[in-house]
């Protein structure tokens, strides 16, 4: 019986996995999606697997992968700096009403100071004229200074930090998971082959208390039952013998035209199984007998 592989099960579930990964809005959600996929993969695999040792190994492998799923959320702080950090930005704010008022007052005071110093020299003694003119000029300077202060170009640093969270790519994550499934399949196949080797060795050494004579007797019983395949009692015998041998890890194989190496041939115009072959793993315990050209 051909067992399912992790690779085949994952490829079968590819579309759903990619859709769920694409729907993840954060690395944390992507990790949960991956863990759920590994759980589904393990459940589907163990439903078809018969060996308890292989099932346990598969569980340990999936637990290892699941515990490593958190690596998807191991990105450090991502800081993206705007290009404006490398130079100072100059921004010119809008002029306020007070800036305009102080400018007008300063300008008027400057005109008044000039008028006092130039045109009122005859009306006012020179010493007083000079003092008044300088005072008015000083007031003009203060007004103009305040106006300029309010409307001065303001330097500011346009330096900003933009924080970004990376989300794992669904396709890349799938291919990494697929490679992990291939590795798991190789390990599980080795475990399965070792177990089959032990079973074959135990059977061949008659540790399962199934002697060669008993095997031959069961094979002959199947041949007799196959000869009366339409009989209900014969069908029951075939079913019970198959089940008994299956518990011993021995498969009853019928002739299908492509497994000729498992059968002895009896010339006949029609093809069919006269006696099924008894096989464990890739070892033929007893060849079957088939009719056909």
C-alpha cells in the first residue's frame, strides 16, 4: 500500500495555505497560519499511516517545525529614515498680522526720525533735536526688529523615523515549508524501511509464529476461495484471510497486468488471479498464480 507523503499532502493544500498567508496582516498572524498548516499536515499524514513508530516520528518532526515557526516573527526593529535627514529644510511661515503692524510702525517711526533730524533743526534746539531723533530712530529699530523676528525664516529639521513591520512572503514561506516536508519524508521513509526490515526479519525467522507451512496453507486456502469467488462463504474466507495477513504486515496482491514479476503464469485466453501473491514490503513471500497469455 502506497503511503501519502508530507510533500504530496502539502502540495494538495497549497492554495489554501497561500491564501491564508496572504491574508495575514502581521508576522504574528503568519506564524499562527504556519502552525495551523503544520497541524493539518500532521493530522492528514497520520490518518493514512499505520506504523505507530512512524506516526510518533512525524509528530516530533512537526513539533520541531512548529516550534521553529516563530522565526518568521524574529525581525528586529526596522527603521526607515527619510532622505531629508541629510540636509536642513528651510520653511517660510506665513506672515502674521503683528509682523505687518510692527513693520508699518517701524517704517513710520524711521520716517519721523529722519524728518526730525533734517527738517526740524530750526524749530528745535540742536541738542534736543538730536536726542528726539535718536529716540524715534531707536523706536523704529525696535519695531522693525520685532517685525523681522516674527517673519524670519525658520529653520527646522525634517528628520523623521518611519517604522515598518515586515510580513513573510507567502510563496517563499511555502517553498521553505515544502523543503522541510521533503526532509521529513526522507526521515520518515528511513524509519518505515527500518520497521519493515524488522518485520520481514521477524517473519522470516518465524518470530511472528507464522511458519512457512502456515503461509502455504493460507495461500492454498485463498486459491480455493478465489476459485469460488461468487460464493458468499468464499468471499468471507478471502476477507478474513486478507485481514489476518494484513495484521502481520503481509499484503495480498491481485494480478493487474503490471505486476507480472509477482506471479507465475498459466496460459489462458482470459486474464485473472488464480492465487494472489503474498508480499511484505518489497519482498515476495510466495508468488501468486495468474491466468493470461
